[in-house]
């Protein structure tokens, strides 16, 4: 473009030009991958490998609000894999859960019953109330592990007393903070719910871990549920996305609500291809993740640290007070290492990019602190120490 008009256009377009790729970007990305390999904060921090990126850039081009070939293929595959009629790709697990609630709940007043630690209740910014206008009935499991049918029967609202909101959805989570929900209890709850016309939704953000640990196919695990949310960035290491599965009618209505929520996306082929890579190459790695987590747990026990949440999959909860230290002191010491460790309190999460060296370095930090405290005169307290972790560790966890 030449002349005055070209100059005018340049004045408009030139300020918008941007190059965000650093000259050191490749090295920066490798440094990021190293940092992730030494983080115990969450498996959401995993990053795409170079191989995943190379695969994903070959993805199809298309607008997912209209039709995106690779995304449509992913949705069809997920429906088959989970034994449901249809599936819907969404940006996040939170949106997937919220879409499920909004789609199941038709006419208020109504309530949703769930574990008091459930992500849908504790970590989704009050979304069930905001989006669906539903009351949530949070229940504390009597066994301090998972809800039972007896727990649910004590709190569920079934009659039409006008003082109460009828329970229309029972929401369960598997895993819940790394613990596996026994399948026989899920079946008992589901049979009870179906007899009363109550919908069952599974927050299966980490259902991949359950399948690997128990050797149970995903469709078998999810048969008792009317809808399932499965996350691709937790556990599997994909960059973005979750899938919601259910009947054709349910997913068609959820797709409508996805648009209402602002979740209709455009060029999603890159994300779908990343998920396909993760399903093929990362899903099988979870068995090794569980083994590494148990190795971490054994190391903690050998040091005299109290385990407040035993390893079932990829998480261990611990209390360091029996060796005379605390989470803040541990985190500060870990940050001072030549290659720092990133910690998040009482919960340690192991993921597909966690390095064995990170496990060793973390245990060495605790070993050094324990030796220092002992040399300074610290005496281990008698009996079991209750740090209240059952109440506290679930707050603001992702």
C-alpha cells in the first residue's frame, strides 16, 4: 500500500504489531519443563512435551462452533471410551461440571448432594449457585474417605415438603484428592438414585488414575453415571480441555449451554490433537506415577513423618511436625536448592513429568531438617499428632 491512505493504515496497524517469541524461547521452554519436573503443587502444571507439540501442529483446521474435524473425532472417541452416546469438548473441568449441573437441573427449587470436599462445591467459585440457582448439600463422609449410601440417605431431600429443595443430582468425584471411590459403593448409590429418578454426575477429572490402578475399563467405571466430566490436563498432561459425556439429548442441550457460558471455541484442532497424543502416550505412564508416589510415601515414613492421607494414586498428604518442622520451613529450604523444588503445603502431587531426582531431593531436604532439629534438642512427641489436615487440606485445592 502506498500514498497517504497506506500511511494512514500503517499508523493504525503498526502499534498493534507484537512479537512475543523470545530469542531464547526454546531454552526457556526447556527450563519450564525442568521446573515442572520439580513441582509437587499440582498435576495441572504439566506442560506439553516437544513431541506433543509436533503432533498437534498437524491438526485439522475448523471452527468448533460449526464443525472441527479433529475435535469431532475426539468427541466420538471419548463417547465410545466412556460407554456413552455423545461427548462435548470444553475448555476446563470446571465448565464441564457446571454444564452438567445446568443441563440436569430443569425446574427449581432443587439441590445437588455431594461430598463436602468436592471440587464442584469447594473450588468452582460458587458456580452451582450462580449458574443453576441450586442449593448444594455438602456431606461429610462418616468413614472420612468416601460417601456411602447411608451418608447420602441421611441428607438427601426426597419428599415435597415446601421447606426444602428436592435433590435432583448426586455428584460424586473419583478420584477425590487422590483417593479411589469404591466401585461397589458407587453402584449401590446409583441403584438408589435411579429408582428415585435422581441423576448421577461424576467429576472424573482424574478417573484415568482409577482405571490404571484398578485395571477397570473406563466404560465400566462410568456405567452408573448419567454424565461424566473427564479432564485432559490433570493426569494426562494435555494443555487445555475436558470432555463431558452423556446421552445424545443431554449433550445436545449441554452444547447449547456451552455457548451461553462463552465456551464455544473456534480452532480447537490443536487442542484435540494434543489430547489424542496424551491418550496414546501419557495415559500408560500413570502406573509409573503411582509407583513413584508410593516411593515418596515410603521415604516419608522412614524419616518419621506422619502420613495423613495414604497413597492410592498420585497424591500423598503428610504432616512434618513429628520431626520438628513445618510446611513453611520445608518450602523455604526447598526453594534454596540449586534447582528449586516447588511445594504447596500438606499435599504432594506426583505427575507424569515428576523426576525421580525431585523425589530424592525433597526427601533429603526433610532428612536435613530432621537432623538439625534433633541436634537442637527436639524430641518427637508421643502418640499420633493430629494436625487437622482432614479439614484443612481440601481448601483451595485444584
